[in-house]
């Protein structure tokens, strides 16, 4: 299992708050670039126009609701199941 697959598996585990650094890694692996930071809000944009804004608590963690939103935006469950099947 690759590092990316392990990160995604932990995102899918739905364990609550998640480290911002790992969330940022997953977004960047799926083609998102951090285009702006305003206070605690980090804005990521994909070349196809998708945007994800993530507020970071105390510059360390991301709330569970934003983790879920990111999982749905990137369709990580489908991606993980597809990789797991191969």
C-alpha cells in the first residue's frame, strides 16, 4: 500500500479532525494548487475550475465536516475501492 493510499484510507476512516498537512498533500496529489490564504482559510483550485476552501483550526487541524467535503469532492471512496480491487 502506497503512502497516498494510506493517507486516503485514514481520511475515509472518518475519525474526526485531520492534520492540515495531510489534507493539503492529498489535495495536491489530485491536482489542486493552493492559490490563496486569508487568515485561517486556505483556498485550493483545480485546473478544471473546482475550488475547495479549508479553514484550519490553530494552523494544525481540519474539522471533520471539511474532511468529508474533501472526500466527496475528490471522490476518494471510489478511487480507493478501485485501487483496492486491483
